[in-house]
DNA sequence: ATGATATTTTTGTGATCACATAATTTTCGC
DNA sequence: GCGAAAATTATGTGATCACAAAAATATCAT
C-alpha cells in the first residue's frame, strides 16, 4: 500500500546534538531522508505536516524546504505544493552527464593540492565503503561514497564547484536509492583504487578516467535493475535509457 | 566615502506588480542589485535593515537572503552575518572555467532542439544588446546578455543546468559589474553572431567555440580594467590573473 | 447516482513577538 | 588616556497568529 500522507512515512531521525540549530537539524534530516529515497516522489510535503512529525515549529521546516527547493531536491509546483520531483529518462541522462562534467573537472582541479595525508584519508574512506558493501548497507554505501568524492575535490582550497555537485547528487540521489534498493547483490569495481593510484602518479588523465568510470559504473548498476523503467515518470516500460 | 550601513546604499527599486508575491519581489530586487554590483562586498546585510529600506516585514527578506545564500550570491559568516563575498583571483579564475564548462555543455545540449523561431528570438535579443552597448547602459548589457545565453540553453526542453549556470553568474556578476563600471569604452566582438551562425549550420564545434570565445572576451575585458587588482581581496596589485 | 456548487479544512505567506547571542557602546579602574 | 569589563543595542532564530488561496469534503439539483 502506498503511503497517503506524511504520517505514513518512516523518516530516519538523526539525533539532534546540542550545538546544532533546529533549522540545520531539520535541513540535514530531510536531506538525508531524500537522499535515501525515503520519501515517495509526487507526494506533497507540507510544512505543518513535517513540523508535527518532527515535533518542531513550522518555521525551521519552512526554511529547510525552501533551501531544498533551491538546491533542486524538491520541487515547488504552481499550486505551491512541494513534492519530490519525478525522474524522467532525459533528466536522468542529463544529470549523469553533469556529474561527469563537474566531477572530472573538480578532480583535476584538486590534483595539484593532493598530499600524502589526503591519500591516507581517501584510503580510509574507501575501506569504510568496502565495509558498507559487505554489510549490504545501501544507504551508507551511497553516503560514504559521496564523502569520498567530496574529500577528493575539497583538497583544492579554492574549490567552488562542490555546491553545484551536491545539487546534482541531491537530484539524482532519491531515484538512485529507490532503484538500487532492488538490487540483490551489489557489485562494485573499485574505481576508487584506480583514482587513488592516479593521484599517486599525479596523472590528470588517469584521474579523470577513474572518476568518469566510477560514475558510469554507478549508472550502469542502476540501469541493470530489473523493471527500472517503471520508476520513470510516464514510462512503465520500453523507453530506452539512452 | 564608503557607505557604512544599508541606508547609504541607493538600491535599484523594481516596482512591485500586483501578481508578484512579496517574497519574490524582494528576492528579485536583491538579486538584481547584487548583479549590478550596487552592494559593497564585505558590508553586512541585515534582515531588519533591508526590511526597513524596502518597507516590508522582515519575513520575506529573511527568505530572500537565505535563498541568495544558497545560490552563493551572498555569504553567511560564522557570526551569522550576511555579506557579499569578496572576490579572489583564484575564485574568479575558477568561476570563469565553470562558466565555460557548463555553458558549452548546455549550448551543445540545446543545439538539436534549435528551430527557426529560436534563431529569430536570439537575433532580436542580440540587437537589443547592441542597442544597450550604444547607450553604454552597462547594467542592461549584462542583463540582456544573460537573457541571450538563457534563451539559447532553454531551447533544450530537458535542460537542467540553467540553475547551476545562474548560480555561477550570481557569484561572478557583482564583481564583473564593479570592474566594468571602470571601462571607458565598451568594445565587444559580437560572438553572438558567430554562435547564431553555428546554430544555423548545426555545428556543435563552432557553437562551443563561439560560446567559449564569448565568455573569454568578457573575462578579457574585465582583466583589461586599469587597476583591477585592487578589487581582489588582499591583492592591491601585482598578483597575476592567471 | 452523478456532476456542479457551496462549505469546510488545510496550507503557504506575511506579520509580530520572545529569546539567546553577537556587536556596540559605555563605564570604570589604573 | 587607555584598555578591560559591563551594560546596552542590534540581530538571527523560533514560535504563534491572521489571512488569502487552494484542496478536500459536503450539499444539492437533476
């Protein structure tokens, strides 16, 4: 049975640490839930409904929803209803291309600033991904994978494309999670090792190739999901994924 | 004499049409003023100050500032003060590279959808740019130029990179305007004609080249401004623009 | 029964207030 | 005079209320 209103969702609740302001807590909570695909696309998210569910005043929810709309994570319709946008084949394709475009660029820009400590950190993160894969912990595979990419690109102290990249992740994330949840076995060629080797060799070309391959692998695994077409808006089957 | 508080700024006031909601009016007003470089970088923008200046309640201003922060147009400091970010040489360089990366991609994606009507529209916009150049109307040169690019990229009905591109414009805009205001004579090689010709020939290569050249021309004209180095944070002179 | 209309409820927006915290000014010791 | 500390002011955040518009529900004519 499909959930009909917010009360039927089981939101992941992150505990609210003392220092964290309410608005940020709500924002990160909603963001995480969106990235995990916990919220059904098309279903309206209401300020008061979420406020009640999270036991906060409507104000921080209002702020968080506006920010998420600005980042493309949710869509404000003409009737001012807020929903998780449906995915279309074309949008999916374009978002993937944007990921490759922006992230290969960001990786290249980070390369000159990579030091030994960055490589150590990346290897540590990669180990945590392997661990998450072993536990078949789909949510953390995705979250830690993002941490890997973010850490790499952040090596560049003059980095400014990360917000753009995160916006693309947010638009792609909910759909990916829904699709991947269907995967029985998760098999990932470890492109991260290739990327780390490219960093050690300081090879721009190898680095770009590793990042692009990593992204394309993810896309391929999504495309491999049985019955994936049903998740695209208005395409229950038969349309090519391009 | 530098303005010390908001009251000393002369904000461009757009008239508020009946249909426009207050929050959107405030957002667009602030956005336009930022793009025109009307607001001194580094000076704190306060919710109550702007609300009083615009004669609205603090609420819509609060919303607009949050959105602009999300788009990178303003920066929220640790002390929760909101300012127009300073430009640095490295940031400027990176923003320009991002423009080229995203916009050549967007142009290429639009090409297959270009019809005669699009070309007509683009020519009309280009004529308005020429007119603005003749009038030495710097603000409109910039605004109409953006309209040209937006119109081109929007031909692709599955376009999703425009919000990302607009975010880059917003981060680049204030600085560009401040710099360009110093230019005695505005001379622009009309790369738009080259772009339109590329569209007619349906040449991806020529189109990408025209868009990149258009962007690089703009950068070059900014770099040509006498004493431009003084506008970069902490670099009164001598640092290369790369 | 059914489709149009009227009523009720829900929702987003804007306004105002309380409160904690950051910035500013004043006070005070020396 | 001058710097540290205290008092004051300004500011962002969160909460609550009023209001108009939209959605959902109820009513009614046929």
